[in-house]
C-alpha cells in the first residue's frame, strides 16, 4: 500500500497511507501488523486521518520495507484483538460531544427564544428529578445541588444560565464517562489472556500445540501454576483454582469432574483436564472490563478520602446559599453560590487521575490492577526481590550436565527436560531450551509428574523413580545418596553456577550447571530505588548462601536471605509490615506467590509463572527491571497530582463563592467559571505524568 512520510525524527516516523480515512477494522489490522515486528516498539494508527505513528529501533530501511509490504488481506488478526479495540468507543464519544456543542450553539442561532425556553425547562426536569431521587436515601449529594441550582435559575427566569449549566454538566459527564471507559478498556486489554502454547490431550498422549490450533471440543491439560487458557468443563483431575481475574475474589475454588472453569483463571494446586467450550473472541475481554469496573481496587485511599470529602462539602454549599439569602435577601447572590460546589471537580478529577496513571503505566509495559497499589508503591519503604529471573536474567542457560551415574549427559538432559517442560520457571525453561538446542526429543516417557513448590518434581521413568530439584529436596527431603567415589568431584563443582540436581533410584544421576547471570540493569535499578527514597532493599532466594552473597554485593542489596522456602519469604514480608513498613515484593515464580499475596504491593515479572502474575497487583515487562523505578516515579507523580487537584479545586471554588457573596459574579458567570474549571481540571488530570514525546517536521514519500 502506498504511503507518505509526514514527519520524522530518529526512531520515530509519522506515515500517511493513501486513503482518506480508515474503517475501524482497517486501522486495527494495520496496527496489529506493525506491532508484529520486533523492530517496532510502538505503533498508533489514526483512522480519521489514515496516519500511523511508529516508534522503531530497527534500521530505517527495514521499517520502510515493512510499510511497503503491508497488504491487509494477508494479515491474520485474531478475533480477540478486534474485540478489545477501543476505536469504536472513541468515535462514539467524540461524536456525542460534537453533537452537544453543535446543538447548544446552533439552537441559539436558529431556534426562537420561546421554543428555546420550553426546551430548557423540559431538560431541567431531568436534572431536578435526578436530584430529588437522592432525598429518599437521606443523602445530600452533588446531584441535589445541581437540581436546586438549575431549578432556581429557571424559577428566577434566568433560562440562559440554566441552559449553560446543563450544557457544561453534559459535556463534563460525557468526558468523565469517556475517559473512564477508555482507561478501563486499556487496563483490561493489558490483563487479557496471552497464552501461546497449551497441552492438548489425545488418548493417553499429551502434545504441546499452539493455542490458536485448539477448537471447541478439544481436551486440554492444565497443571499447577498455569493459567487456564479456555472456558471449559473439567473431565478429569482435581484442582484449587484462583478466579480473582473473573470474580475479584482471591480465595481459590475447588474444581473437579463436571465443574466449569474459565479462561484467565489459574490452577494453584493440583491439575485438571478440561474439554474446551469456547476459544478466543468469546467475550473474556468484556468479563474483565466488568470485573474492573465493579472492583473497589481502582480507588486509592487518597482518592477515596477526597471523594468522601466532596460529598461532605455539599451541605455547606447549601448552607452558604441559605445564609447569603438570609442576610442579603438577594436571590441572585444565593443562586450564584449554589452554582459553585467542590464535589463536581473532586469527583471528576480524582478517578480520572488514577485511571489515566494506570493507562500511562501500560504505555511503559506495566500492568496495574488498581489505584491503591500505585499509592502503596509511592508510600513504600521496603522492597523485597526474588533472585532468579528478577535480579538475574529471565533466561538462564545450561552450561554443562555433569553425570554421576555413568550415563550419557545428553540422555540425562533429555530426561530432565521431559520433566521440566510441564512447569513454568526460568530454570526449568533453561533445561528445556538446552535439550531443544541439542535436538534431543523428549516424548512423554514418564508417568504422572508431581510438583512440590520450591522443591522439585518426582515421577517414574521406565519403572525407576526419578527426582529433579533443589539440594534441600533431593538430599535432605528425599535422602538421595552420592556414590563415595564421586564425592570429591561433587564437592569441586564450580560455585559460580546454580546447581539443579537429578536423581534416579535414590542415587544422584546428574548435576545440571546453570548460568544465571545478573541483569545488566540490576545495580543501576537498585541505586535508583535507593535515591527514590526506599530505605531497605532485600533479596530472598532459595539458592545457596555463597551465590546469594556474591550477587547481593554486586548489585548493592542492603540485606539478603538464602536457602529460604516460600513460607519463609511470606513470613519475612509479614514481619516487615507488622513493624510498620510498607512492603513491595517482586518475584516471578510459583514459590513467590505467598510473599506476593502478603505484601502491600506484589509485583510480578511478565514472563514468570502464570500464578505469580495472577496473584500480583502489578506486572512489569521482564526485559527492563528499570520499569520498577518508572513505576515508583509514576506513583509519586500521581500522588502529587491528586494533592494538587485537591488544593486547586478547594482554593478556586472558595474564591468563586467569595466573589458570588460580594455580588461580583452573576449566577451565569459563576456557573460558567465553575463548570469550565471542572472540565479543565478533569482534562488536565488525563495528561501524562511523565515526559511526553514530540514529533519532528521532515516530510518525505515512501518509495
């Protein structure tokens, strides 16, 4: 498709495609296509102008080739991508506001005054009725204040003021609803399911297949720690399932034969086989949206206090208007006071600030499940890191397999990979990848595998009991022995690697040496967190003390704990909280789940275990540990904005009330200034908290 470069700076390009405008589907298709390339970091397509703004890290020539090769009929877009698109929503609200503006100003030009007066009175009845409905609940809220202000304007014959107030209230309501829905949809999109591979069951054989190859009626196996990829019915097995993503309730629910399970929920314990009832595009996105909208997690404590104060100030506005009339006998001055209230702006600005911050976090690859978690991050003074896959790279690699039973190391690696491929952990992934790199096929050669959290795996291979896991699990729990002739070689294993132990028939068969290098950005991230005000940064790991001490010194950790179990991590977090600290826990594995739940804010790495992401309050991209610092900065800026909004709203509206009492402002001017300031503060609350990008000016054609 032909396109023209409209603006360009290094790493960013705005391209206009040869169409007057895109349909919603055409725009979504192009955006999906562009985001499918590794060299494109971000792409936004505008359907009204048929433009695309592209942030890229690849060579410019490569980007131009991608644009030239675009052919919409050859792009296979999943139904779920169209389902979660916000384009139609944006167009609907844009047109709503456009029509309100045209109607408000157009009727002044083309409709006679008597007819306009009748229309104003009719519309005023809607607001009066909305206010009166709050009286049976014995609540004096902003709706009643609006009703009295509009009603007073109509009764005093000031129809122009009543019309202007209702117009501004309409626009304000529309902007609030639009921004809220947009932010919620963005958050839901970030939380939506992203499963690539599932275990399909055919007879007694389990086969890993692409999730998009699964059809209704197929049978799928889901083990502990994994996300349930489809809606379905359990046909065998028994498990405890965390359904927080659907119900908001974190207590796991037992699922057995005949039970219904839902996509996006997670198996906490056990395993199940399910028959698929629905695949992608089945409305899961709508379910997440409903869950978010109903969840009180969206409100931070500061936001809730501000909104409570907003309702509490309404009676004082009424009292001010009554006293004004009592002492002056001037209805106009009393109505001017009624036209001003604090609650409108507070109730609009506070939720918009929070939802906009959540949305902005998503732009940085951070998924936040509620405003109160941003507040907790801002207030935190202790951060607890897991080591593997968090401070160290998410992709450790197998350096060597040392055989202790005389078998070929490649054969032992093949068997180990066959066990490890069922469970989500970066160390397990390293074993599977190492076997794949060597071309070692590992068909299902074992019986049922049992996973013991933070310990290891046990099964039977050709009638022989096989175990793989930590030193504690293999030697202390299971009593595995090492041949005396091999003790010296065992003791001389290099300490710079993490060790994974594989045993057969209660004897050590192999030690898999795994290189778990520190992330390049770990030290810088720790330094920046210290500077951001975090008083104590702790590392907790199940690895050996020697390895933990080495890493702690390299990255600047204040305190470390080695060879800890999941319950010990959680106990440490609880102890810190009991001492009055606000604690952030950061991890990626099944064994981190108890600590993630115990912390004020649990942060999971996106490529970690499904259960960790499900339980965590916030998820960050695994390729950039610096996102934690970005999250901290964003949280601090959000709290500053909420405080600024509060001071501005109270100060400005108090000034309006004083001017109204002095007779300086008429009801019309008072209403105009109040409602305009409310809308402006609301719009300002949706602006980005961190630095914005800018366009260049160069224009060229894509040839």
